[in-house]
C-alpha cells in the first residue's frame, strides 16, 4: 500500500500551474500521459478506451524510477501494467469462441489506442534505461528484475507488429539505430533471448537485408551465447543471409539483374555471409547443435510422431505439482513464461519451451543450408565435410518418423488419427524439409558428395567404376573415410529407401527427389548412376509418373529432373526405361505428361537430347540402338519433333517473366541449336522457327540453303517469336557473362565447353543481317526498331 500511495503522489501535478508556465517558457503538455491521472478519468469512463490512457500514464510515471532504493515498488507497478498491456494485444482461445474476426478487431483497436497514447516511447524508455548511465556505473549492469520487465516489453512490441498497426511500430523502432543495436545485446540473457530474437526477426522481415556489420560487438555476443541461445539467434541469421530479401522483385530474374547492376546496389547478403564466416567458431557450433542436440520428443516405444507428442504432453501435465496461486517471477523466462488466459498468472508454459526448441532446430538447419548457396559455397562445403556433418546427419535421419513407415503390429501406414490418408500434419514437417534441403545444398556440384555413402557402398561404386571404361571417373580415392557415414547404409541409401515408400503425392517426394538429384549433379558419373539404378530408383520414379496421374507441379518437376540426371549419357538407364514403355498406351501417356508439363520436363528433354548426341558421336557402338530401337530417344529424333519443342519453349517464356523455375528452358533451346550449329544446320532451324510451318520442311534433308531478304514479310506471330528469342538471348548474355557468375555448371552438366555456349549466343544475337546464323537475318528492320 505504501508503494501505491507513493506512486499516487508522484503521479499528481498542477495542470493550471503548468499552463501558466507554458506562457513563459513555451513548453507545455506534449503527450496525454503528462496530464494528471484524475484528468484522464473521463477517458477511462469510456469503455471503448479499455482504460488504456491511465494505464500508460501509470507505466510512464513508473518507468522513470527504475533505479535506486524504491526500484522494487515501481517494478511491481510496471510488471502489472505490462501484463495488462500484453493481454490487450493477445488473442486467447477463450476470446476466439465469439469469433476470431471480432477478437482481431478488438486487438487492432487496442494497438491503435496504445500507439496514440505513446506506448512505443514508454516501452523504449524501459528497454534502454540502463544505457543512459556510463558503462562504469553499477546502474549500467542488467538486473534480473529489469530483464524481466524488458522481456515483457519485447513481447508487447512483437504482438503489436502482428496487428494492422505494424507499420507504426516498425517505423518507430527500426529507425532507432541505438535501439536496434541494444536489442542484439539482449540475446545473451536467459530472460530475454527468445522475445528479443522474435522482435528482431519481425523487424528485419519488414526491411531489406540488415547489415550485420553494424553490430560491432557481434563476435563477443556470439561467444557469450550457449548453444540454446545460438540456435535461437539463427532465426535472425535466416533473415540476414537469405537472398530472397535483397531484391525488390522476388521472382523475376530480369528485374533482379537490373537491380544488381543499378548504381548504389549493395548485396548485404554476401556482406553478412562473409562477416559471419570470419568467425571461425560459428560453423563448428552450428554443426554440433544440429548433430548432437537431443531430439525431443522421442520415446522408443512410440510408433508415430503424434504418439511421441501426446506422451510428452501427458508427462508435462503430470509434472505440474499444484496449481500456482501467484506469478512465478523467480522462474520467469521471456517467451516461455506467459499468461494463459485473460487475468491469468504469469507462469512457465511447457508447450512454449518445446515449441521454441523445435523452431530453433529448424532455423539452425535452414541457416546452414543458406551458407551453402552463397558466394562462399565451395569453402563452406569443404569445412562442413571436415566437421563430419554428413555422418551426423545420417544419424539424425534415423530419428525421423515417416508416414510411410508401418506400425510394427498392425502393418498399417502411420498417420495422424482422424486425418485423411494424404494428410501430412506434423510439428516436424518443416524440420524434415529443411534437412533434405540442407542435403541438397551440400551435394550440389560438390567434391564431397561421396561422403553420403558408407565405406562399403563406396567400395561398390569403385568396383562399378573399374568396369566403366571411358566413362570412369578419377577422384574416388580422395575422400577421407573417417568423414563418411557409419554402418552399412549411407545417408543417400536411407533417403532412397524412404522415397520408394512415400505415397505418390507426398510433399516429401519433391525434397527427397531433389536431394538424390543433387548427388548426381555436376560431372555426370556413370558409376554413381549405376549405384542408384541397382537400388531400383528409376522404375520407381518413372513408374509412378506413368501409372498415376500426378498433379502437384513440384513432384512432376523433381521427378523429371531426377530422371534427367540419372539417365544422362547412360545407355543402361535408357534400356531400363524402354522396358517401362512396354506398349503404345504407356508410351503415349508418358509423352503426354512430358508435353503437358514442358517447363517442368525441359531438363529431362535436354538430357535426352544430350544423350542422343553422345550415343551418336562419342559412343558410336550404341548409335544403332539409339537411332532405331530406343523409344525414349525417338521423342527427339526427328527434325519436326525438335522444332516443336523449340517453338513451344520459346513461346512459354519471355524476358520479364523469367524465373529460376523456367530460365532452364532457355538453356535447353540452346542445346538444340548448338548441335544444329555443329552440323552446319543452324540456318535450317532458324528458318523453320521463323516460318512456323513444319509441314513445308523436308526433315530428311541434311542441310538447307536459306536466303531471306532484309525486307522479308513476316506474320506477327513469326515476328514475335524471333524477337522474343533474341531478347531472351541478350538477357542470357547479361545473366551468364557477368563477372560474378559461375558458369562451370553449364559446361559440366552438358559436356559442351562454355566457350561454345557463348559463341553460339554471340552468333545468334549478332547485328549482321547478311549472316544467316543471326536472328536479325530473319526479322524485318522495322520490327527491331519497334522492339
């Protein structure tokens, strides 16, 4: 009671004297909180204000007395006020019973009132209170009680950012550089590290990539974090090193290229990655967190994820000794301690803790994957190999429970009770996806991909390679066996086994296929292809595509991409596939699927075209089979078929619509034309492409002499396709010939030197109208001027 009386005296002020004084000094009230509490009573009487004006008035007055002998008295007043404010912007289940929309409207209204009553300034004062003192002052040190208040302030900010007042909060918080820097310092304290990370993440998602070099003491902060706090910090790293946030346009490659070359563009993603990788202890700690953290919740006698989670919930409830009667301030942890309902007590919520751990684990795996797609990918791949990431991931994979796994007694497929057969609801879905994404990024064009095998499996690959003749590779002895997967099965085989058991339309099929495909990327390796063919992956993937009407675009694309890498230049794979196309109906069904999904199948079509050229010229012993007996190669054998693919792929893409998903179509068209150029048939293809009348071309003719007048009259469709193709190739030059672009992947995957790629494009976009290998030869001058 004494503290209440003291606060009332401090909250009283003579309004008349203040107004009089303002006439002399020019200073008067600037916020509603400067009025006495009694003057705010009228506002509180209005139910629509929910008592917010006087609530902020009390908090404002208390916030300036958070040091000295009376701290405890004012801390309790602050704590109660902050709890009340937090409840005003929290959506509880009990309040959702009357309709979620009405509840959201009430929360948005409360957030607006809080902002109007200067809550941002008051909360900022509480957060930054210690920083007002000199560093050598004992007041500068963070107290546990003070950190408790700050944790609540952070949570209030996060809740308000999720309302329709988010812009106001963002503008007032993110614009204060000293506040942003201070928020990072709160990441090292037990009571604040979870809500601080949440708030920083929320703020950074609203702006372009934040430059981490602004945090001068980041190395010191990272050193002070234990594994749990570092894992939580990865939520922030995920925002600051992702390439999705550095461009205004998230999908258009044209817009991204234009922005990259604009004056003043700074790639903060690359700056942040380089800055973080300079901390030698960071990657080892992240790998340790991923591979050594106890996987929770797991119980050996439980067959499904749901069973494990239900067991954990039951245990958590049983551990509660008795119903609390007051706020548990001693055990308070921001982000874990919470008020469960309106007017409830501030106590630890076990669900919040396990959820935070699961989210942190997902973010750690995601961040490591981001390091592997950045500018320093090769360096990171080498370091992760040395840190034994892959054998650690192989052991972690054993902890996953897949829906395809059968119950040991009933033999039925495990799924959540009450959910339909294709449902994949699970708290662990995101972790599995990020895990497979990490594997994909590690293996992609990697020198260390064979670490995905066990020693036994590597010996099998070596035996295959010994009989591969001219297709043998030379780098199978360079891997350190201590860095490989333990046991008889490596991570690659485990992924293949799960993939073969997953339902046809499972979301995981996309990521499982991508992981296996990335293992095959780069220099095509016959021995690795045969290793996977022996495990039945080709009939499984192709059989699913032929026997089932697969609709999800992602699954169709990943299946085609995997088949393309698995079969490229491999005659055994083509013979296996031909057996699957056992009759005209199955052949027609697969060809229809390929034509219906041209963007998704273009990499597969490219693989067929590359293989046809390989069997014809590099391995002539298979020329007869390829030209006369192979059903699949027959899809691209004729001139008409090739022109059909060319025309349709050029028509479905344009410069401004190019994305990471469809830009590969452009490279596939170039493969067709590069082979035509080698055969001195490029003019023949360009004339047919311009004319769009395939029936008038004799496909049996090996060459054609074409003479086109500079004033040739084209129909609008012909003009459009030729102009569009030329625009695409000009973009290709800007995209691939940039100094920072690594073009080795094109050369490795096609076995066509990049110089030939480059020279072919230069020829096609040449301005020489007299050259029948140039696109302008077939486009009227007036059309180019209008372009």
